[in-house]
């Protein structure tokens, strides 16, 4: 075997990057190239060591196997290409069904076989005023365990105004977009909230960044912050309670995704790991809405989705719930300064964060251990890796 086969032309790496990488900023692209160079150089060294340790006959057999692998990789590339075309074809076929679903859910059209007007007069007045299917999307999302962990009781009031959710692919750069359509509501001015995921590689999900809509909250209606009141300290001249706002758990934090700092060299290992976990969790929520909720919303609304196996229940969830009782919780409450109500809110929020981290970690462990899940189920790699 020739020595040249074990070498890579590093100068060609930058020009052979996926199309999505071409859309990166020059400094980000340079960082990606350097990372790839390092990985390839390591692979070259390991590859050479392995081949040199083989006998000539075994080495010849491995050469034949490498040829088979090359053929497989060529077929796989063609598969990805044809799959994308097939998905686009069926997405167009799904669209009329989604339009009809929207019209029925929101009372734009009526279905046949409804109760007659005379019978309706005898029914409850509230039932007579109902149009469409109330709380359709809220109920569908709350039925899925990943999304149920994101939705708080405070969120439900706003999510009752959710009329439709759509998703679409974007090509420059690669990725996808989620759109949430809302009716006029007392919480925020926006009628459409969007979430865009930019992927470095669409087939092997490597997340570059996520971008969300800035929500225009009405005064006093922001669901992503809570108002805290503190009693003045004893002997203080100011007898009025001290008020401050603090970020809190909310589904609508989904539209303010975690961002990689411009200078990520200053990130320590713990901070980088926490950022990665946040980005993976954010991608889990987005891909769940895209792959599970939007195409099977009716089944999630009725609860049939869990019965039909659309949702794989993780065995680790029960263990995580048991471990939760054994974990030591941090007590950051100031009993002298905070009201009892504030203490209760903090405890509930800490419990939600603990359950969310345990559940998300269990799901990632399940996917990584099995290695056989759907492609969209794999957590993405983060750019800083």
C-alpha cells in the first residue's frame, strides 16, 4: 500500500466543507477548519499505527474492506440526497391536510353531523359558544413529556391563544424554522413567534446556533420574569417592600435560546459543559415540536400518541424521580427578607429545574446507549466542541 493513501491534503479542507459552513463568519470557519485538521491528523496517526501493525496478508484484506466502505459511503451520500427530495415531496402532500386541520381547530369551517340548532339551544350556553377545538395545541404539547416539563401553569393562559405551529427547511444556511401563530391576546403584541436553528451539517445534526423572536410583552404580562417583594430589614428607615424582577421558568424562554459567546476561549470547562447541555436541551424541544407534535398533533391531543408508541417512555425517568428525593437541594432563600410566598415559588422552581435536568440527562443517555434511534432524535453537537 502506498504511503500517499495515508495522508490528507489539509489545504483542501476549507474548500470541501459542507455548504452550510460557507455561511459562517470567517473567524468561525477558520476555527472549524482548524478543529477538523486536528481531528484528521489524529485519525491519520492512529490509522497508520493500525496498518503498520498488520501482517501483509491482513493488510491486503483491510484494503479490500476499505474499498467496500468507500462504496457504502457513496451510497449513503446518495441516500441523504434522495431522502431530502422525498421529504420535500411529502411535505407538499401534507400541507393541504395541515390547512384543513387549522380550519377545523380554529372554527374557520364546520364539520358535518353536528348537533342541530334546536338541540343546541337546550345545551349549556358555554358549549354553544365554543368554536373549533379549544386549547388544541396547548393540550397536544402538554401530553408530550419533554414539552410538559417546559410549560408552567402561568404559560397556559398565553398558550391557549396558540392557533397553529408550522415548520420549514432553510437552505442558506442549512437548518429549519418553527413558526408559532397566535391569536390576539393580553400577553404580547406578536402574532407570530419564530425559532430558527442553523445547522453546520443537516444530516449529522451539528448545531451552530439558534435564533428566537423577541417577544413584545404587554406591561406586567411578561411570563419569563417574576416580581419578587422583599420586606425591609428591621430598623430600616424605608418601610416600603423592596421589589425586583427575576428570570423564571417558562416555555417562552424557548424564544431566547442560549448563545455561544463571541470569545469562547474564556469559557471554563464547567461553563462550556453547562452551555452545551442548554443547547442540547433547546434542540431537543425544537426537534420534538418539528418531528412529533406538528405531524401528529391530533394524536397528542387525544392522548393516542403515547398509546400508539409515538413516544418512547424512558425507563430512567422513574429512577430519576426516585433519585430526586435523595438529592440535597440548595437553600438560597433569605428567610429574613423574603415573603413566605416567594420562598414557595423558589422551591417549586428549583424542583422543576432538578426534574428537567434529570429527565433530559436520562433521555440523552438512552439515545447514546442505544445508537439505533432516529436521526432526528440524536442530540446535536455544539459548535464550540
